[in-house]
C-alpha cells in the first residue's frame, strides 16, 4: 500500500524523527484521517471517529467493594465499604443487553485463595450482581457461609426440606459441603471476571 510495516514501527518507536510528507500522506490515507489531523491534530477524522463523544453516556462506573471473598475455607473479612476511587468502567449497553442488570446493583470485588482454581484464581476481579441471589440455575456466588465471606459454586438441592444448597469448590482438593438456606447469606452471583496475565 506504499508504506511498509517497518516505516510505521519506526515512527511509533521514535526512530524516524522526520518521515517524508509523501509517506505521511500515504499513511493518512490508509488510516482514513486528514493529513493535518495526523501531523498536528487539526481537522476532522474521516468516517467514524475513533473517539467516544460523551463517555458518561456510553460508560458507567461500577464501584469496587472493599470486601475480599475468600476462596479457601472462608475468612472473616472486614468490608470497608465501596471505594469509588477504584471503580471499573463498563459499557452501559453491555450491562443492559448482555447482563440484563442494573449498574447500581453491581460491585467489583477481588477474590483470594485457590479453592475455585482454575476457574477463578487469587487476585481475580469479579463483577457481582447483588440482585441475583437465587442459586437456580447453578453458578458461582459470593456468600457468607457462616464461616466467612467466600466465592463458591452453588447448586440448589432438589426436594430438600428445609431448602438447601451444595457449596462446591472447583479445585477438587477442597471438599464440597451442604448448607440450609437459613445457614447462608448469598451476596450475589458472579457474572464476569478479569485477571492479570
């Protein structure tokens, strides 16, 4: 297309301090931007702008909760409240259409331990839907199991009287156990996670 890959890499790495105007014009054409915009940031980008017009309308901040659910035997964790300074931002459309959730009912938490490995590992950030507390269908939840705040897979035990759930660790080194509905407090269902590589 008139511009090779090494030319672009050299510019990005600062090795080509004075590229020719002809090559820059070719690059601007390939990128579908005005040459003045490429050189000086003046003018308009052709086609669809790569910039988001109003990020407040496109994205929503989800508060980071101070609680850190354990993925071990359960730990008593102090909840220091929501910390707005550590908010994560998500597209409103994704929350509304994919999760079918209300942003005000979502919190980010970081999990600790290894009992949910390989699904969740120590330090993962999880998005918890506080409005979804029913373990039907089965899924991964943040709950207080009577021993502390934990992240575990829950399964409703059919025909149990009183109603009960099976609390399961994905790491098979941790045994599953059962709790009645009165013995646990489900905080919410984990809907998404992220981790550092």
